[in-house]
């Protein structure tokens, strides 16, 4: 409600705190709000993951992609669903965009 306070700034007769309390205490409002949040969480859980630990060089051009950068490949992944063929193809580029250090690669310090 604080974010929308200015929506009501010209209406001196509307008791904003009471109005906000009425809205947020309404059971159906809370159910819709919780349902929307749950749906958003579920959508995030099934989104194709890509370089979850970060991309060291987002501007790196990935070979054989027609000039796509790692950043653009990650953006493509967010539009796909985990477990699909397209997601697997996109995730294959993680080897270029976010390579992990291999044990015994001679760089043990």
C-alpha cells in the first residue's frame, strides 16, 4: 500500500491505512497473492538452468552459435524448461561459458 500511496494523494477523505488493512486482511486477496507466488516459484523451479554459479565473461562469443554471447545463451535458457532437448543443447554451452576447474588439472596451489 505504501507504494500506491500517491494514487490516493488527492483524496483526503480516503483513510489509506484502513483501506490497506482491509485489502491485506481479506482472505480471498491473500489466497490469490499466495497462489500467484506459488505459481511463480514453480515456474522458476522448472526453468532451464545455465551457469548458476555465474558467467566469468558474459560477452564471450560461443563457437558455432552464429555469434551468440554467453549472456545471450543464458537468456535463451531462461525461456526453456529443464529436461527438454532444447535445454540440454543450451546447457551444453556451459562448458564454454562457465567451465569448472577440474581436479588434478595441474593448477593445485
